[in-house]
C-alpha cells in the first residue's frame, strides 16, 4: 500500500515537472529556425544555428575553428498582419 502511494506521489511530481518544462520552453520560442546563420564546428561537424549575421558567426568560429553556413531551418521573420 505504501509503495503505491509513493509511486503515485513520484508520478505526480514527474508530471508537474514535465508541465513546468513545457511551459518554460513555450515562453522562449527562439529555436534554430529563428536565426539565418549556422556554425559548423571542426571535426565533430556539430551545427549550431543561433547567429543573426554571418559576421557574428565568423567572429565566434575564428577562435574555435569551423565555418558558417546559411541555416537550412531559417523561416524568416513572420509576416505582420498590421498595416
């Protein structure tokens, strides 16, 4: 009986944590598709698409090693419905 109560309490805590994480992520909608430039790092080839300009990307990569490419995920700024 005690183990069922503990299991229920643990499950409830995990659910609350998941809900809080989802809420926090929705508050900050910036993702790789929000930025037009990506860095690609040396040997690993890992890609990070969080640069607003080619110049910013190059400055970062100059000290680390790697190169910059246009983001394959970038969607551009959303169109404004106001005129």
